[in-house]
């Protein structure tokens, strides 16, 4: 069995509920995963919209997720204290910011991508954006899986 990623909030290819978008409560959706390779030492996650008018837009980047974890709970980006680190997203925030496609721009696809890494921690500066973090994560990736949700503003 390979790696898998799912959310109790939406299934593969389905619409992301409004409460997880910037038009709703802007909560990070809950995510669960399994099938992590035994040799993995940490995990990294990115949420990207390849349909954005200006090119791929990065909504969330999480790294240094402990390999023993099997989920991120709803609003995991607001939990105080230790835990994983969040990269600065393309809105300029070090947290999750949900979908907010332009009105009438059609359906956007939001790719939640999880990578199992061969290092216990990525060393990227706090000022680094998601793209920089994900490039570093991919250098250490043992395996990767994804979940895609959609959202459209009519």
C-alpha cells in the first residue's frame, strides 16, 4: 500500500466546503494520512491552486510534521505551542489561507500534497515562502501523495 491522504471534510475531486475558504471561516480542513514509508523521518504538506490567473498560488505550507502523526486536525494552523512549522503563503501569512478564486473564473483545483521525507527537520528560514520550502522538501522526498478539492465563486 502506498501513501494516502484524505479529509473528512471533502472527498477527492469534490468541492471544499465554504467554511474552509476565505469566503467562509477560513479554517484549515482536517487531514488524515497513512501508508507512510518506514524509513521516513518527517512529513511536509503544501496546498496549491494551479488554476490561479497569475500561475500557481500557494495557500499553505507545513513542514517538520512528526512522522508519528497521522493527521492534522481542523484549524491545525492555530494550535499554540510546538508542532510543525508553517511557511509564508502567497497571501503573506505563515498559516493556512483557504480558496478565494476570482468571481466567475471557473472551478479551481486545490492540490493538497503530502511528502514523506528522509530527514527529521527541514532547515529553511522563517522568511522562506512555500515554494522554497517545497523545493527543499522534494529534495528529501521518499514518497508523495495528494488530495484535490475544488472551489468556485459564481
